[in-house]
C-alpha cells in the first residue's frame, strides 16, 4: 500500500460530480479528506490517497483527464 497527499482543484463543471466516490469505486483508492472548500463555481480538496501505487497513478491520470487540477503535496499543514 502506498499513500500520497494531493490537492485537487475542481472547476464549475465538476463541483457537483461525485469525483471522490468515483475515484474510490473505479480505482480502489481510498481518500481521507483533510481540508476542503466548495462553492458554486469552484472547489478544492486536500486529501491523503491510499492504495496500490499503480492504482494511485492511474487515478491521478484519470483526474487530470476529466479536468481536475492535481497538485502533489509533500506535507499537509493543518490549522
């Protein structure tokens, strides 16, 4: 099992789509949401993704394909 921390930025056309659910179901990746902000036209999530390394890489590629901006993080700063 591998873990990675990412920030996901959603544009308005994806805000209402259950992207995290799809990620878990299709790629067998679990997401622990650490911080998030969602408004009508934009949203972002900082989360820890757990899964097999190949599944994580496939999941991140899929996110980018559907239009989610993915930023890999080294640490999550919590306030």
